């Protein structure tokens, strides 16, 4: 038998899912087998960015042999959404983006469904459309949602009915007008980021079965099986207990599989063909335009500092292009509002963050959740301010970055973190002092220029105040352990980390722990969603509590059996030991069957099941006018990145040589998995600096495929990615741990931009950093 | 649409199958043989998740028709381990934590396997070149490249 790992927290235990994934036996949603009764769905999508639906004729589609049903918006009366319930199940009277689903066709094969979908005749009356978020926010802009005032909305989201503004977050601290005259340097500029897409390798797929009894099952590739149960149950009028969501491994999420996107269509179609499962899978083109995208942003930002380099004031307006429906996106914009300064202490702040409806694909959660977008401008301005007052940009950041105990922009006291340590580590890793003068390394060719840049970040889990996690810890006869959670394995390593936590807290070897999968809302304990980099922290706390509960039951039982004080007992490597009497009791002989009384006169104990939960109870709402409140968020994770690159002045191409990252994760439960996130995130962040989803003047997508929308390949990855872990414990994290999954890509794009400036002396306010744009700027 | 009877060797086992003219090799593997380890990421030959070996050469199985596989040898991710023993490459991918979501992993393994068969001691640029058609959004590639190097040191695919 292989070696066993005691006390696995902090160790590089192997991933629990690796064997399945390298042998092709790991099951993803599209791999599930449903037999010959399976039907397939296809969606009929709007060709117009904004139009009224005058009529829909489904008769020709229904005549195609093999077609079982065609459903349209007329079949459904409700809307769906997480924070703002603004999305009809199918477009009813109006379409709001190119790709808005107007009908669903169910047939015995995907080909037949596709053929019939072409025969659904929809008559539209085109309306003026709006694509720019600043234009869309103006009073005379074409209105996307005239009924905005009637939509159900979370009590911390503030839409402005009669406009396209679905959320406006205000941050007011100090007085910027008093501060500006005291500034020795001020930089004010406008920054633009395009829409980008998550591009998980696995496209969205869902299979729904609506049984005649009213029981509904949804198999789905999802970060949010429980949130899907909740939202789909409410929207489709299914009692929660009758809707079961089963979610196998997720082939990449990055936020795109959070909440509900296309899954509700599968359920809606299944209702029309009761007793038959209906599979709906997105083509790669649909993945780009018909699931969700990262919102585009226009940021007007002004920041000033004094002659010593102390930041004094910031004024910013963020206009996010929320797309046609902002049911999830509104909270991204709120997060961008209450974190609008980036990771800096600034005494005077005026921030306005707007989510604006535009006739474009649905903007929703993507890794970083608003932070990559706002850091793009902030981190370039910080470099410019440092230059204006003659300070090194890393030193400028050390001076101004948030520190433990600072009263940050919302009035909240900053929990313990060490961002300065992160800056120190990344500057060391790229030989920061070589960025100027004679120390500068020679470029690899005469027509290339070398440069180094830095950027820092912060991000809080952005969520409602009370998202809960729960966990169960059960034993098998041989004392191996099943950990049951509702959190999802997306590749980030959640299952491995919870297995480590359970083993450590119980006192059993890591190899004894199994994580029950797939997540199944009928059997798995509740979990809000696998988002917000919250699983190691929140689910981790719940698993630790469940393991400790099981441990308490075991120790109480053995103590009673031995007539000892439980305080003298411990569990080591699966054996209960007494430090007092030195007796031993293997778990395998007691965790199911209990223990016999003396002379076998009856028994005590029984199957051990530990349960645990975690929910933050301390987050407060913020003042509507000022964004002030005692506790805006649970905590922040902070980090720094430095980039070393070369720019080819003949082609404008950028080659990233090295990315150095350091993040304060509180405690690395599995250090190598933290480094794996850091590395993968650095390349994701680098790739995002060169990506853009493009649309023509009528809102039609121009590049929804992997040839015209390129993501980083093995050839593009930097030669070197350096990772450092800083560990300043989080007060309420398991062993002090906080999340890091999203943070690892937040500031990569501005770090690259700052390095490009260091190389060629040119700044770029707008993403993407295309070779063409860089080349033209050099002419 | 015609139905064709073909004979194809998949992971060493000879199969006789009736396949429609327009069925892709990917559909044949997944829907006819239940070999779901090979993934469909784009149906357009752009992502590499469906890569399999046909007569030893890596192929995007979404771009090849099943009938074209008639009389040929196909190897999928399910065929890399033998008698429950993982290949050196599979071991190295685990050792380097070079897998995250795992959706690109089967295709990645196949492309790397083909490389090591062709060039047992590949240089880093050769590895990057060989994997350029296999997209991965999670890992950042470096650990995969290192895993291929480790497998090469341990004696190949």
C-alpha cells in the first residue's frame, strides 16, 4: 500500500481527481449516457440587437419529422435572475441582443432540431440599439427595459427605472474638492476594456428531465447547482424539493458557469416533452455570444498625490456595459464601486459605478469580478503619478498600499494582510533594479526593447452578506471517510483541499478521505455557489466544523468506554489514543458499530456522522448615498505581480518573458495547488490583455470562434512564471486560509502595460494590446 | 444518407461498426463506442480537446469522418494506460499538478504522446510547438511542458 500522509494541511498532497482526469474516466455532463429516449434541443436566436417581436410562427418547424416540441416566450410568464430578476425565460415581446433566444426546438437528434430551428419564422420590428455604456446611460438613449421598476431586486442593488442604469453604486469619503488643490501631481484619464469571454474548454451543456410526476432533474456543468435549483425553481414554479440538480466535473468555469445562463432553456424545453430527457449543448459560437461575457468598461479616473508621494484624492466613474440582462452583472458593478480605489489607502474618494444595459451579450461573473476591469486604469495611473513626482513605482505602491488596520474607503477596518511583502517578493523575483539605466539587460535582438512593470491588486469575495456552506463527514466500515459538500470541482482543487482539511481535523491519513461526487442537490449539503474564491475559506470552515463534530463524538464515546476524560484523548493516523493511559482504539472498529459494554452487556455509540456549517454573519449593508458602513465585505485577498517582457518594434508584438506573482493567501492548505493557480492565472491574465470580442455597428459578433478570438497557447506562455506565497492568517479562515483563485489574473494586464511603457515609453489606455496598435504607436 | 460498415482498431481492439456518412470520428468514439474520454470543445478543429492518434499521428477527431478511419488504428486517452499502469506521461502530469479542470487533458496527453514517440528527447520549443493546437485555459501550460520533459527523462511516452 502506498505511503500515508498524516496532518496533510500545508502539504502538497496529490489531487484527488488527477487519476480520473488523466485516464479519460472523469465524467463531465456531456459524457453522461441517457439511452435512446434522449431528445435534443436547439435554440432559435435573434438576428437583431434590439427589436420588437411581432409574431412567431412555429408551424413549419413542428412539421419536421422527429420534432417533438417548439416552445416560445408565450409559454412562460416569469423572469429569472440572481440579484435583479430581469431576464425572461425566452424573449417575449422584445429581443435585446443578437443571440437572444426566442424559441427552443426539441427533436430526436441535434441535426433535426437544428433544421427545424431554421424553420421557425419570427417577424421583428427593429428598434434603435445602443452599444456604448456611456451613451446608454444618457437620458435620451433607447430604453432596453421599460419595466425596470417592476423587476424584483436584491435590497442592496439600486436600479434607476426610466433609464438603462440597472445599478448605481456611490462611494463618498472625505472631500475631493478640498484635496485637489493640495496635490502636487494629478493624473486624469479614460480607460476602455472590451468584452472578453471565459473560454472554458468545455462548452455549457445541460440535460433536463421533467417527469410526469412533477419531479424535475437537471444535469448541468455548473458552478452553482444550488443557486440553479433556487432560481429555476422560482422561475418555473417548481417546488424546490422537486427540482434536483446534479453537476459532475466542470470543464472550466471562470465565472461563466455561475448562476443560471442557458440551463433554464433545457428545463423549459423538457416541460414540453415530459418523461424524456432533453440535452442542450452550446456550440463554441454560442458559448461566445449566448452564455455570458465579461462586461466591457469605460472608466474616467482622476487620482492625485502630494510631493512626498502620498495619495490624497481619487474621483472615478465606471460605466460597465452590462449587456441585455444584468441579473448577475449588477453585483460586479457594486463590487467595483465599494473597491473602486484598488488596493490603496486614499483619504478622499468620490466614486460612481454604473451598470448600464446595452444591446450586447449578457455581462456576468468572470474571474476577478470587476477587479481586472478597474485595476487596468488605476494601476497605470499609479505608475504615472510615481513618475511625475520622481519616485520608483514599486516604492510608490509600498507607501500607499492598504495595510492591516487601515480604515478603507467604505469605513471598514482592513483585516490583517501584508501587501508590502508581496511587492518585495515580486520585485526581487524580476531583478527590479535592472529596469533603468545601465543595469538594464540587453534585449535579445536590436529591434527589440526590454521592459519591466509592476501592478498590485485587491479583491474581496463579492456576494450577498450571508452565503452559506455546509458539510457532512461520514465513515465507512474501514474508517475511510466520505466528505460531502455542495461545492464544485472546477479544476481549482476544491476537492483536494477539503479532503486535506477533513483529514487534518479528524486525525486520519489524507488517503483515507473521499469526496462524494458528483454534487447532487438531493444528497449534497447546501452550498451557495462555487464562486468568489470562497470555497477554501467558507466550505473549508464547514468541512473543518463537520470533521471536528465527528471527532468530538468519537472522543466522547471512547472516553466513556475507557472511563477517561476526553481532554486526554487524541486521534492520530486513524487511531484514538490516550495520553494518560496510553490505550489505543482503531477507528475502524468503532465508527460504524460502536463499542461493546463490558462483557458485551449491550453496546454504545453508532455510525458517526459529523455535520458542520459556515456562514459569515457580520457583513452589513452600506449607506445608499455614501457607500459607508461598518463591514462592506468578509475580507480582501491582496497580491502583486511584476512582468519582464520584450516588445518587437518591427511588428508590435509583445513577448512576455517572465511573470512573478505573490499573493497573501493567509495559509496555503496545499502550497503547490496555490502555485498552480498563480501560474494558470498569470497566463489567463496575460491572455486577457490581448483578447477582445468584437461586434459590428449593428451588434453582430465578428469573431465568436477560437481562430479569430485567440487565447494564449503553449507557444505564448511566458518562459518563466515565478510564484511566491505570503501567509498572514485570516481571522476566520481554516488555519487562516483565504481564497486566491481569481486574484491571480486581476492585475496582469496593467503590469504588462506598465512594462511596455518601461520598454518603449508609450502608454495604452485601451485594451486589447494588439500588435497593430503597438506598432502604429511606434511609427 | 448512406450507412457504411467499417472495421477499425480502437485501443488495440478490432471493431466492426455501421456509421452514417456524415458521422465524425469523434462522434463514433463517443456515441458508438462510449469512449467519452475524448472531448468535444469546439467541433471545428480549433481547440484540440478531441485529439486522438490515427495510425500514430495526432488528429482532431472532430474533423475526420468515421468512414475515413476504416482499416486504421485509433488510440484514445483510454488506450494510454496498460493493465492499470499509467504511462510515464500520465504519471508525470499527476506529479506536476499539470491537470486542473481536466477537459483538455485527454487531447493534451495524446499530442504529447505523439511527440515523445517521434522525438524521445524533445527540446522545450519542440514541446511548445507540439502542444500549440491543444488549448488549456487553466494551467498556463508550463506544468504540462515540464511534465513532458519529466516523462522524456523517464524513458518516453
